[in-house]
């Protein structure tokens, strides 16, 4: 990494590295994200060290906004609100890796972009599970999610780079919402049948504690700081119109021509 950075002599480094291609969620969430967690810890440290040696002043890194905050208080959190001090057991290593990236990059004067759940590509990770009714609403579906269209994510990334922003920014749309609202809307946008409803105990049995937490107790994120400090205007301010705009063409296409994404594949990181 050091050799590559020194030879390239870049003006800036944007660290979007993950290992999520064709990822299948396991009940052990941390095992699924083991390689990505190493990229967020060892990889981030290596890039920061190389950037320091090469004199690179601008450093942006990808982080994540949803499912990380303390599960108390209001449903929408800012960058200043505390992260979950007691992540569910199977997510502790992943939570620690994201916290490490956030703190290391911010301490070095870089920019941490906590993206929401990405959507806008034909092979988004939620598309096939929702079409096949493999993504249920657990319990009352109170868990709040934050989304971001890929185009808006790219726009704010460029803004942060050009303005040499530093610190942590939530990169999400204006409309954090509970699963019970956004999941049926996504199914409708995809022309799929409505999602199933399962009780909490059944979700724990088949999907595990991480999935149940996301669906019942998670908090969303506010984008007010990024809009205020970066002058960011969203093309898709809410998933309510964004889902339909993103997936209308895919829904109209014959199923035989649709991408064959695996049910467990995710694209929640670039």
C-alpha cells in the first residue's frame, strides 16, 4: 500500500474498499463481514500511514449510518449522538471496526462519510429477497432505516472532496423510516407481493438477533449537517419516490432479462 501511494503521488485518497461482492448474510453477522472489517481496520491504518508519508492532505473514507446508534431516545440520530455501547453479540466486531475507521480518519483530519443503505442499481442487494418475499417485517417493524440513492451518494462525496471537509457526515436522504413503511413500498415499486409479517420470536429463530434488531430497534440518521455544511441538494430526497424512479424500468423488464443477484447479496457499501 505504501509503495502504491508513493508512486501514484495522489492529490487525495478516497477509501471505499469493502469485501461485500456476492456476500451472503449468516446468522453470525461478524463472520459475514470479517474481510470487510479487516479493510476497515488494517486497511484504513495502512492507507492513513501511506497518505501521511506521501503528504496527501485530503482523505475520505466510507462508513455506515444505520443500525449503529444507541437504541434509546428518538428514532433519528445526528453525528453527535452516541453510538450503541452494547451492540448485539454477533455484531460487536463489525461495530468495533466501523468505530475504528471513524475515529482514525477523523483524528487524522480526514472525512468520514456514513452512508445510508445504497439503492439505485438493478442488482441492489434487497431486490431479489424482496421479490421472493424472503425479507419479512419482524414484529411491529419499528426499526428505522436510512437510505441514499447512489447518485446522491456520489454527489456529496465529490462535494466533500472539493471542499476539503473534515469530520463525520451522515450521507442519507431526508426520510428515515421504519421497516413497516419502506419495505412494502419497495415491494410495490418492484411489482412484488407484499412482504410477510413474522413475530419477533420467529425472526430470532430463523434470522438471528442482528436481523431482529435492525427490524425492530434500530435508529435512523439525520443528514442536516451534510446539507448545511456542504451545500448538498439531493436529487432523491426520499426513498418514497426514489424507489419507484430507480426500479420502474427493472420492474417493466421481462424477468428473464433481469440480473440474477443472489438472495443474500448486499450492496450496502460501495
